[in-house]
C-alpha cells in the first residue's frame, strides 16, 4: 500500500522526503486506532495523503488545518514562492483548490476534513481529543509556539506530537521549530522518540 501512496504523493507539491512520509504514515497508523489525528499546515496535501491514508485504514479521521494562503516563506519574493500557487485575482497565494484536488485523487474525501482557517481560530472552540498532532505550518517562532500552545492540551495520553523541520544547526535550516520542540520536551509532558530526517517525534506521557 505504501508504494501506491508514494506514487501518488510524488506528483503533489510539498517538502517532505520519502523517509519522513513513511514515518508519518506509520505513526498515524498506530495513533489513529485510538482517535482522530490533526495536521497544521496542509499546503497542497502531500502529508495529508500519508496521514489521511493511515486514518482511513483505521476508519478514523484526519483534520487538516490551514488558512491556505501560504507561510511566510511562500510569499512573493521569498525563497519558496511558487507562481503556480499564486492567484492573480485575489493577489495572494491560494492552495485550497490544489489541496482539494489531492484529496479527490487519493480517494480521501471521506477521511480528511479540511479546516480552511488559521490554526488559532480553529483551536478556540476545539474539544475533540487527538491521537496525533503534526505541526508543520508557519515557521516563524511566534507561529510555531502558538500552534504548540493551541493544540498540545488536546493530545491524548500516549499520543504523538510531531514537528517538521527540526534542525539542530542554523546552517541546515530555521531554528523556530527546533526551539519549540525543545520547549515541549522540557515541559516534562513528553518523551522524545527517534527522529526521521527533520521529523521530530514526541510522545505524551
């Protein structure tokens, strides 16, 4: 099954490498047996293919949270700007249509629930316990910290808190996700599991 998922995901824009993809799938496959999963940062749906496929296999749900107007680094003039994702009519990045097409192509419309709003807005009235939270939205420190603060309390005991783009050395990448990852670990609520690429995995005690 993972080979078929890889084949589809290869055609979707995104920033996960294959080893990170497989780790996400394995984590969600285990976690989704206990309850729904949630990702922050949908982009065009690459991570949702892996997380959503695992949830569907467990007859569970992935909530996918993204305002779909791109992170700081996706804006015009920035390093990861993609002109194909820029809407000239609204004059802003808009990935929601791409994301929905990915869900349809992956037959995940019955397993993935898109929540097209800012993470903090969605979290305001959230009450559903979650078995996995994947933080991969904006990479500015305040944004990552807000995502962590908004969602960590909804994680079930023994649930997974997963961060993307954890780099120990500044030359390898931005430090905000790594800083918040270390703060989460220092809280005493989590134990650190083995990393996969830049994927940092914590498990709630």
